[in-house]
């Protein structure tokens, strides 16, 4: 661990102002019945009526950061499929939030996302009921990172997903050009602090890896909130990971690993034999770094994983002390890596790849969608089934009623059974085609019975599943 007293971006730190209101809109109603008898009965009746009047978001699961509340693509909400057309109705609303691959997050009745237009990044807060803009903020930013290289016809604008701190109402965003910014959502998105990673640390361009051309897509990682810190995969010569104070932006520690950054959606928390850690797929390795006090950033384990074009893109998925990783090109495989305090060991490796979609681990199976939907046995890696027709852009989530929602191509929205409902073959329940006009890079989000879909041009649609 390397600690900092001063940070090159410290002069850009601003004062934090916290308001007592909660923009998320969450409510809890305690039930305290009176004495047994008429008074108690009336209390129960009133309490029941109050609960009935509360908005449906009370029972909803927030989506506060990349890949949902569990950071694994598994959501504690139903698909609400009852046969026939799904979703059953037209979109509740549509809006445009400008170009980018940034996936939305949802807190109560607020959706937060990012987009780029005419030399500026925009941060939006939308009303999930209407799609209307509650507030927006913007700042000067190029469409691509300053040292980016390659594939610029496939993307533009922010790729990183925002992260939300429920305790403070602060929103953390990262631009493709390294602008790490903290916003106060309780004050119309007032800027709390900011720093630019390229300016502060002179982060070099990612090196060429393998036998293919160089690729650098700028910053793609979502800021990760841990305790009093916000952690970012910076990929600098000083350290792959850097932790900053959530309150001020002052740098607190850097990782022992100095690998260049990968192109995933960001680090993933895990616990290894009682040690809090982070797993991140850098440009060269699967890195597991410690988070326990006094050892922050120290390398616990590394497993080599190099992909041509620097295309370590699919975010690793954690289940207890196991990590599933996948990439295409020279690797063209998916592997399960188990981690102990002694290091990392490959359990299995199969010749099936995900170029973009993070694996989802659910009830003993591993799923991902890349050209087709794959299902493997988590313990052995044995293929269970494969099916469906999807593009390279697809993402998927698993619902509480054991179904998969897939979002891909140019707006194909698909519902399929998991292996718990269809053990021997791929079973597609519903498909809505061509809902968008461009690639569906941003990942799909389900929160409060609403499904939020976006393409890379910033077109966003909201479908209600609960009707």
C-alpha cells in the first residue's frame, strides 16, 4: 500500500453541502399497534391503508451502480411474464440523453445517466415515471479519451456507469477522458469536487498487446464506492487502482499492481478467506487486491489473461471465492478462477467466449450472451445449452422468477428461460425487435417494475412490466 498526503488534483476540491431530503423517494412506515381491541383494529386498518397508498417503488430494488445492487447481473425483481406479448405495452416514455455507452442507474424514482454532445459531457437526472429531466449538469469533454486509438466508429462519449452513495446522495461519474466528478443530487447536481486523471497522473496510453493493433478506448471503469473511498482503475505507472476520499477527492492509496487498465466496467468486491478484496481484469492479468486496513491495494493474487486488441472487456463475475472471466480473439474462452490467500488457480476453461457481456452466475449455472445465449455448469464448466440469435452488443440479467432478459443488436429485447425452467435447451419466451436504430451497448436495467433500455445514440425507452 502507498498512502498519499497530497493529491495533484487537490486544488480542484470543493466544499460539500448536504441537504436532509432524500431524492430517492424511499419511505418506510413503522407499524405500532395500540392496545388490543377497537383501537388496535383501527391502527391496523389505517396502517394497511397507508401501505396501500405508498408508491410501488417502496418494494422495488434500487440499481445504484454497475450491474445492479449485487454487482452481478442478478436482480430481485420478477420478469412479470404471463404469456403472450412481453413487454405487454408500448414504452411508458422515450427520451434522448445524447451519445455514449454509459448504462443508467436507478434510485427510487430517479434515473441517472451520462451522454456526450458537441464537445460536452452531460449528467442527467430523469424522473422514472415520465422520463422528464429533473436536472442536468455538463462540462467540456472530448468524445474520446485524449490518448484513445482504434474503433472510433463503434463508440463515442462516456462508457462508464455512474455510482450512487445512498448515505450522502452523492453521484460519482467518470468520463472517457478521465474526469472523475462527485455531484450532489440533493442540490440539483451541484459539483462537490472533481479531478482529471490524465492531468493529475499523466496516465500513458495503453500498450499494444498480443500480435494485433493497439487499442485504447479511454476510461470505461465505473467508480466503486467502498467505505469512505471511491476506487477507480486508473492504470497508471504508480498503480492500477487508486482510492480517493469520497468527501474531498484526495488520493488515499494506490495499488501494488501497476498494470495498465483493462476495458471492463470496473472492479468487483469479493471476500477471500475473510479478507475484503477487489477483483479487476487489467490489460495483462486478473488481479485480486486487498482492501483490509493497513494492506489496501496489496496484491493477493494474479492470474495471467491477455487478449489481443487489449480486449479484456467483459467485467469479471464473482461468486464467493470464485471468479468467472471471458474474452474473445486469441483467448476465445471462458474460465473459472478460484482464489485463496495462497494465490489463484484455474478450475476449468471452455472454448466459448464473451466479447462484451459479463457472465451471470445463478443457481449453479453461468450465463452470458454474445451472438448466442450460453449456459454452462458453474462447477464443471460443462456446456448445458446454447441458443438464440444475438449480436456482439448484447447484455443480460437474471430475474427473481428464473428468467433471462437480454438486450442486444439494435434494440432486440428478449425474454428466455434459465436452465432452472428449461434444463435441456434454449427456450425463448418473447422477442421485441429493432426497438432502436443503433447498437445497444449500454446494459439493460430493471428496477421498480420498469425496464430501462438505451442505445449508443442516447435513445432511451422505459417499459412497465407490472401492468
